[in-house]
C-alpha cells in the first residue's frame, strides 16, 4: 500500500517512526525498511517454530491480522461504510495490474 500511496504518504503517515524514516530518507527508505523488517520477523517466526516458545506465534499472528485489518480497512468514518470496505483491496489489485505505478 505504501507503493500505491507513494505521493501522498509523506503528508498522511500517522506512524511517528515511519514519518521519521520518510523525513530522513524518503518513501523509498520506508519501503526498504518495511521489507527488511518483514523479512527479519519472518525469520524470527520460523526460528520460533523449533523452540518451546512456538505457541507465541498464535497471538503474534492474531495481532498482525488485526493490525492488517485496521490498516487496510479503517476510514475516517470508521469501519461501518460498506462501500469503502473493499476499496483498499481493489487498489491493491489495480496496482499489480499496472494502474497505480509510482
């Protein structure tokens, strides 16, 4: 989604750490940071599978699922606008069809 909203992301980013990264290195640095962070988190989860702490994966997964839902589907009007519910998913697929290239 950062790629889809590339132009307006610096003005609309609400995460203070992400805003700091954008101010320091631009949106491309934020995208690279997110990619590296996701890769490291996946490696940590894979490592957890082989330890006695593998049960920690379930609450982490549920938290990430809720975070994904919030980030993807929350609008200023809240979650109760059905016409906006699939707008983010539509933008996602349009991006991969080449309609929203940065």
